[in-house]
C-alpha cells in the first residue's frame, strides 16, 4: 500500500510552496479475455486493478508544469506557451507530455502545476502502466475545471490518440477505456467498434484470479504489435473483396478458410474470430457462475495466442504451462500485448500458496527468471482520493 502522507512530505521537499496538494489514483488493468481484438473492432473483457499509479498535484497560476516520478530519475519542465516535443532521453515522461499536448490541441485550457507520480505497478509488464499514467495526467489536469464531470470516454479516446501519434504505438482503446471506466468487482464488456459497454460482475465462487508477472520485460512488443495490426488489415482487405464486413471480428470462420490462402494470415484471422467467440461465451459463463468453463476458455485463448497469433514467447508459455499443471488451477493465459509481461490464472483459494510455490519453482528452473504474484482485486477507474 502506498503511504500518501509520506509521499506528500516528499512532494513538499521536492517542490517548495504550500497547500493544497491533491491526490489521485489511476489503476492498472488486466484483460480477462479478448486479446488483440480491440483494434479489430471486437468485444473485450478487461478490468481495473487495485494497483496502479498515484499522482499528487498542486495547481499553479502560470504556464509552467513540473513533472517528477518517484520511480524514475529526472525532472521535466514544460512551458505551456511552447510546443511540447517527444523526448528520446526521458522515456516515461513522454506519456504525460503527450497527453498534455493533446489536451491543449483539443482546445482545453490547461494551467501550470507541479506533479509527482509514484506507482506500485510493475513497469513494462503488460499491466498497462503507460495507459495508467496517461489517464491519470489527463484526469488531474481536467479536474481543476470539471471535477467529477470529466467525460471519461472522451479522455480515454484522447489518451489513445496521444499514444498512437505522440508515442508511436498503434494500440487499441481497451487499456485507456478500462482504466478510465473501471468499476469495483466488475469487468467491462466493451464493444470496441461502438464503445458501447456493460459491466459484468465477477463472482468467482471458491476461486481467485492471480496475476503472474514473468518479470520478462516486454520486448519486441511495439514492432511485433504493429506488425500484427498490419496483418489483420491485410486479411480484412482480402475478405472485403468477397463480403461486406465492417471489421475482422465480424468475419465467420468459413470466410477465413474460403478466402485467405496465406497460412500466416489465416492463422492470425482464426485467432481473431475464435477469440471473439470466446469472449461472448466467457460472459455467459460468468453470468451463470460456471467458473470452470470460464477457466477452459482462458486456456483456449492462450493456445490460440501462442499457435495462431504468436505473441506469447517462452516465458509466458512456461508460466501458463506450470500454472495449469497445479491442482486447483482451472485456467490460465497471457494478458495484454504479450511477448513477456503478465499472465493470469484462476486458482482455487485453498491451493493458492501451493500454486505460487510450484509455479515459481518450475518457472525458475526452466527460464532462470523469478515470477512475481499478485492477487487480483478489481477496483474503480481513475479517481480523486483526497
Ligand atoms: C495492448 C494494447 C491494447 C490491446 C492489447 C492486446 O495492451 O494497448 O490496445 O490491443 O495490447 O489485447
């Protein structure tokens, strides 16, 4: 747990000056199921976590923004009357800087402020630390004028735009949306085509969701991610010669066998279409309280991401394999973009300790890496704390 009092003290030491200092929280996210289909117009099922990024802010009456993070070196100074540019040297600050720039470009009137970030999310591990800091920055800056009337969906869209264009990662809307719109004890069934959504209560009976960090930092992810998107666009282009479909998630499996000749493209598309089906089935299973069938769908999703979409890698495959081998684990899969980062597992409560022990042992033996575990608690989206 973050000690806000201590962080406020640090804030006062780093930036002289008085009160008020406001505190905000922005969660990380996991995606229960529906991976790599947000940018194909599909349904996804993410949720906001109780771990995330904290932001302390003191508003100023000039055009200067100062940014610091307790998780990284360096102080960033922004003059709002000058153009904000991407900075190769200081990677983390590009996320808040991009959002500030996009807010101003959209015509919001932004005033100066001093900000201190701190996070208890493992960085670069697929729990969306970047979308978390993006939404947090936007939320804190808009709070001065709008308080709890901030339009969260507009903010999610704006932050996605900043990530696509300012950072250069062509991500979908899922991460920003779930971090802005999360609801305690619920997952969000989001139609990424229309942004219509429904909250789905997550009752897991005698099971818990465990997040397993492979501690393999996500590598290759941006270039491979963008490559997958291009492959999906190619398939859509082929299918549209024969069928009038809005996006790849609207295709049927027969369309893919009938019209897509290239083996790689066919497998990519098969993942998209079958994953879409698994999301809708998962929602039915969760509504019925059939946690065991939901677990099977998680495992099937991982298989598809490994064999057809090829975004897992040795670390995620090993951790999922080890997890499924433990008695009491009824489902496991990678979550997020893949290529390292985190997996999730559905584990019977009475075996959680044994689960951690066995997965740790097997994983370290095969990869030489350490696995970290978090019990997933589902929280509300980005918010003002005090
Ligand atoms: C990343 C992206 C999301 C989504 C997932 C994969 O987290 O930011 O938009 O595409 O990967 O499902």
